[in-house]
């Protein structure tokens, strides 16, 4: 790509650590390349925090500039938020959703090369009266696509990776079995293999978790492996995808961590995220697979308990920025 990348960053819930980790990550990345950034959020909050943290980023309000500055801030709401919002404020929650939506729309119009979303709080958003399951689901609906999946990836301090895609995301545990379908699992396997290729990996070997302990023991303690998961694996293999039949999650993650698999497809949220966060809690990244644009986010929440103290670790946000830029460069065009 001849022109610099242009990456959007939604600042998330301003009563949490989103704006802080976003600005800190930008400071760490400032000298790494010539990428331009559009911060979607409250201008006054961004500028005040930039000053309080001593970051000295050259932030410019998008509405009063010619549009060539590297660090622009745009508030699509057109008005500043109150300065004394309590943690989990409904006003902050609704604003965070609006900023994500604006970033997604600009990506769909190919005005941005990718979108990195700072943390939001689902409980606060729902309490604010917004119909919301999660960012993955909201972005899928905005993009008009249902074939998406959440992949979490991260590395430990020795460079060992885990990459985990979820066949289901934000569901009560009792609902997982009834929501799993062969088509959904197959799509997640396919998206995981495509993700490995997008990352430039030499191989795309996908390990697929069973749902039940000991993958159902041949149907003795559950039949989903036989009726739903194995058919999805076989369908993926028929498309020349190197996917391995339902495996016990307690062993599969060990072998994936040792590099025997390039990605793991987990059947439900905590089956996949517990081991991922054990390995890469501070560096984990959430990547939405299957969207027509690049979207990444840090793999942590709003951390209301430490917001405003200036102690939030930006490592996960920086990793999300770096992944978005890597993917955008490989994609090569807007």
C-alpha cells in the first residue's frame, strides 16, 4: 500500500480504562510507522487524558482540520459527554456503542483500513436500554453477514501462541448444546483456517474441541460429538482443511500450546477463553473473523475499579493495534 494506513479506534466506555489504554498504546506505536489514526470518541476526554498522562500526542479534532493529521479525534455524537459520569453510566454506554457503529460504517465505506475497539461493558449497555449481545454480534449485523466468529489469540513470554475460535459466544451454558449446529461449527473451522492463512502461517491445522468430557465417550455421556461436531469436521476436511475430529479440550489445549495445532475451535466461551487467558492475559487480542473489514480489540474489560488511576496496562490494546495493522498491510488496499 503506497499511502499510510488509516486505522479507526473507538474509545469505548469512558468511565472505564478504554480511553487510557488506547492513548497509551498509540504513544507506544507512534514512532513505529506512519500509520494515521481516527479516534472515535469524546474529544474533551481524549485531550484531557492525553495531558494528564503526559503522552503529548498531537491530537486534533477531526471537524476542524483538513484531515491529514496522524492523530484525529471525531465525536460522531456532536456533543461532549458530562465530565462527572459514574462508572457504568448509561450515557457513557450508549456513546460507546455509537462510536463503534460509526467506525464500522466508515470501514464498510472503505474510509478506514480497520477498526480497533476499546472495551465496553455489556451489562452497562443492556441496562442503558440498548439491545446488545456483544460487539461481534452487533458488527455482524451492521455488516449484513452471519458467517462470523470470534478468535482470541495471544502469546506467552516465550513466544508460544494460542489461537482460539469460538463456535458459540455469549450464551448461558445450558443453551450451548441446543445452539450448536454442524453448519456453525463448520463455518468456524473454515474461518479459523482462513485466519491462519491471513496471518501467513506455514500451516493451518485446526484442532476441534468436543463439547462433553472425554468427547462423549462414544455417546455414553453426550451425543453432540457424533451428531453435530464430527460431521462439521468431516465437511471441512472434504474442502482440504486440515481439521482434526472432536478432541478432549483438557488435552487439546496442551498440544496446541506445544505448537501441534495452529488454532483451536472451542464449542463455548469459557472452554476457549480460560486457557487463552491463562497463557496471554495481558497480551490477548480479540479478532472478529468473517467481517468484510478488519476488527480487533483488547481481550479485557472496562476495569472500572482502576479507571482514572493511570495504571492500566496497554499491552493488549497495543497488540490489537499491531494485529489490525498487520492484517491491513496484508490485505493491501482500501
